[in-house]
C-alpha cells in the first residue's frame, strides 16, 4: 500500500487504530486500580513480580505467534538489563510500594508527569536539546501540579509522604531510562517488539530473586478479585497494551501514540472513584490539569498524522520507549505503572 493510499483513506485508517488506542489507554489507566486490588492480599514485591512475569509470558507468546525473534547480541542484552530495571522492575515495585499509602487516583496523576521527568533528564544529558522558555515553563507547571494534587498546604503524614516519594522515584526511573534507551537501543537494528519482550523478560528475571528474599507467602486471603487484578495487570498492562500501542505507532505515528498521556490519568481517576470507592478532592483534578498543561507545553502537541502501516514488531526508526518525533516524548506514557513502551 502506498503512502498516498493511506492518506486518501485516512478515515478508515483512523478507524483501524482508534479502538486499539483507546483500549491501551483504558488498560494503562486501570493499572493503578489493579495494583490497589492486588495489594489487598499481596506484598508490593509479589505484585510487581507477578506483573513482570505475566507480561513476559504474554509478550513471548505474541513473539511466537508473529514469529518475531528475541534480541541478539551480548551488548543489546546488556542494555536491556539497564532498561528492564529502570523502565519495568524498579518503577513497577516503587508504584506498588507507593500505593500502600496513596490512592490509585493520586498515583495515576503523578504518573502523568513522566514526559516531564524524561524531558528534564534529556535537557541535562543532551547538550543539543536547549532548555527553551516553553520547556522550562512546562517543567515548572508539572511540579506545581504535583504540589496541588497532593495538597501540600494541608500537610501530609509521614506514610503518605513516603508513598508520594515512591511514585516520584518511579517516574524518575522512567526519566533516566528513556533517554538511555534512545541512545543505546534505537539504532540496534532489532525489532521493537523483540526489544520490549527481552526487556520485560529481564525485568521478570530481576524480580524473582527479590521475591525469593522477601517471601512468597501472601499477607492476606487471595480472592478471585486479587487474582484477576494481577493477571490483568501483567497480561494486559505489560503485554497486550504494548501490542496495541505498536499498531497505533505503525498507523498514526509515535506523536499520536504519545497523546495517550492525556487519557490515562482520567481513566485512573474514574476507575479509582467509581470502582474502588476512593474519594476525589477538588485539588486532585485541578492539579492533574496543571500537570497535563505542563506536559503539553514541555513536549508540544503534534497533530494527527497517519503513516504507512507496517507489520507489528517491525516499526523502523522508533526509539525504544520514546517518540521519534519529539525528544523525550513517551510513546506509551503513561501506561500503567511499571509499563513503558516499548519499553511506563
């Protein structure tokens, strides 16, 4: 199919990627609620480990069906260890730790700051990326939004502060890892689906010794709800949603895929309030709007551009975990905690 044909058939092209785009946004937005339900019976380490292992199994099955080989070369796997630690294992655990004392709504809103955390690191690590007035204002607005979300004027107990700091540490991991992946994995010549599968496999492998050291015995009764939440967290959030995101990238481009940033915190809020009975204070949606405004200023909002469809797992020239169109743009951001495509 020619590029012109795709442009001419934009409406049908949009119909082909919009359902997957919305499904990925819903899955990633629900991830915070899945974590909250999992924590009713499991420890943060158990939730994080199950998530990565189930995600790895799902992605391995997808690679098998699509006949996409795993990454090749020691150097590539060495970089995947760093990326798997910083984009999956560590933030997945930190969000689970944080959600012991903060609601899924607040965690979802803080996660929306991931593009700004990435931008801050890129501005520091890449001299060619200039700290323009727009970018600096975006960063300032983002941090101000977090302050509004957590209601700093009311004061926070020690436990809640630790939860907020754990969530902020998680997005800091994303901010460190996404530029790293951009530098060392973008030009590796490996297929994106292959890389993300290797990355999640590494993350699951890294979490297993931690699980062995901290214990495998649940801290409460493992109900059907807990099992379903953890399975959905891993298989959908760290598996299926990646495949859906790749389809969006292939058809509409990474800039469009990155706009999922604006939907996932909304989903997290609705699900947390409607299904978990969490209270929504006025400052939380107001702070979320301030954060999203900061994201829009910091990374820019690109218009919809349909591109020539390519087979899943063969999207060329797209940095692992970042948008090819805007430095520091998180393609799947924010996927649920511990999920970054291809990858937050």
